[in-house]
C-alpha cells in the first residue's frame, strides 16, 4: 500500500509514540515511521525507547528497509513526508522536483545564542539547509516558541511556520484526580543534573523558602523532591548541606519515566529551571497533564506556547532566582490558587496540547492544502535543480486556528518574548 504520510527521524522515541499512534489511526494505516539509526544506549537507559509499533520501519546498515519498499522509494512516493532530526537533502530535492510537499520538524537553530547567526560560514550553511526553500512547498513544524525567531533571522520559511512540539502520553483522569493524591506543600523537579538544567536554583529556592516561611512552617509545610543524577550531583548535594536544607530536599536519584509521572501526580508544584538550551521540554506537558502548578523559566521552548501567565501556570524571567523563589512562596501560601492553576493546566493538555488534537489538526491542514488529495503536483522527466524559481509555488497555510498546535507560529524577537507574554496575558484579561 502506498503511504500517505511518512515520518522520518533518527529514532522512534516515547515523545513521538502517541502522536504517531494518532496519525496511524486517522490515516487508516497509511502511515509509517522510518527510523534511520539505532538509539544510543544512554537514551535507552533514560527510558526513551518506545514500544514496538506495526508502522515503524528501520533503515538497515546496508540501506535496505524492514517491512516494505526501499526507504528512498517511501520518501519519494508518499503524499507528505515529515523530516524530524534526519534530513536527506537528495530526497528533498527529488520530492520538490516532483511537486511534493515536505514538513520539517525540529527545535531551534541557535540554542547557544543568536550571535552565531552572524558567522558567514554559518549563514552559508543555513542558506543551504533552510533559506533556499523559502518559496518552495517546504514547511516547518516548530518544536518550540523560539524556533520562528531563529528561522526569521535567516529569512527562512516565511508564512510557513506552525506551532508544534513534543507530545508525550496524555493521561485521562476521573473528576478530582489526581488532586486527591497530591501532598500538601509538595514540590517536584526531575531532570539531569547538568549545567543548563540549573539544579542549583532548586536548592537555593529551598533555602529561600525555609527562611521566608520560617514562622509559618507548621501551617505552610513544604518539601522538595529532586529526581535525577548527573555530573553536578555531588555539587548539588554539597550546596544543600552548605545552605542547611537537607531536611527540606529528598534526592531521589534516577527514576523511570513511569515513576516520574507517579511523582508528578502526587506533587502540587513542578519546577522547570532549564535555560534556552531546553528546545522544548516534554516535562512541561507531563506536569501540566498531572495537574501540577508549573513554574518555569520563560526561555524553555514549550513554556510560551503552553503556559499562559497566571492562567494555567507561571513563567519567571530567564535566570531570575528572586522571581522563581517569590512565585513558589506565593503558591505555597495560597493552596487554592495552586489548585486552580493545576486544574487549568490539566485542561490545557486535555483539550488542546495533546497528540490526538495535534494529529487531527495536521491531517485537516494537509487536506485543506490539497496535499492528501490525488494528483498534487506533476513530476518532471528529470529532477530540476533546486532553486526557488524552479520549484512549484508553496500553497499558503490556511489560518484554521489562532492558537495551539498547527496554528501559525509568530516571529517574536527573543529579547521581547517575556514582555510579549506578560502583555498578552493582560490583554486577555481585559
């Protein structure tokens, strides 16, 4: 059977499972995921390996593909191809020559800093990778709110960028759940203990809370659980001893993804302290789905799109320790507000930012654009040279939604994002 949609990436992982399951169902089996390389052992140990699915095919070392046609043929004949983390430029050129659309799927380009955009060598490479497709039917699924800004710097994919992300399992809960299981004053952080995850901020927050709430600890108890390990683990433990907060922090070490979700369901507040290197941050999805009041750094890719300030969570200005600490203290002193934010967060994931809704929107978008209809484009006898004026024009993206996944992704300068988020919230409330 000819595939309507092929999703090709380096490996199939648990963050893609629910979304791919939904596409497989919606397309009545006319979908496959093409994994191009084995998953690294470190990722396997972290629980990234997804359960086997009938639609997953693997590219073998000799170039053959398990379970069907050669992978090059799959990519050339499918109505739509999603490239995520693995872009074969020859396939892109051949698909464009045949008038077939491509959707690229990735995180931001400049995690280290947008200053890298001024490098002449870097600009040339970005032109080859992205800018030359600006008029072609190549679209970008932006896994993070800062992707459009990065792509805008190099003038790539104008009016062809869509809000997207990662979509871990969305759990269904009975009314009032999991809130009945949450422990009063419970705060959770789960990540690798490495520099850009900033575990030290959690320890410093514990010290601030212990001092700030010292006269009210009986009626306002708090305890922080830190899950994870890594190169900074010893340093973080030492900092906790130095600040005198070992009684307020449990260092739980490494836990499986299932154990992390269980801990989220028992926690009132979830902290996400990563910086700009966190392209998306699937823990935001999971914590919101678990009914946590999420307090997150505004530079995390998922945060500006999923969290609406003080409506379903709280964003603090990147790296601002004082803001982070004060927001957590506020939530501990106002359990009703904490519960309200958790319920709103849960609703956001259940109704909008989930795999099923995203897949339904994307399939509808493809059909509206004519990509899943027979006869889109006509293949020339010989592949054309890839240049803007030699490609079939890209059909415009219909604005079917103003927010949420698959809606047009706004290009907001990085330096203005926090102000934009704050102002948007004020406008929404008036």
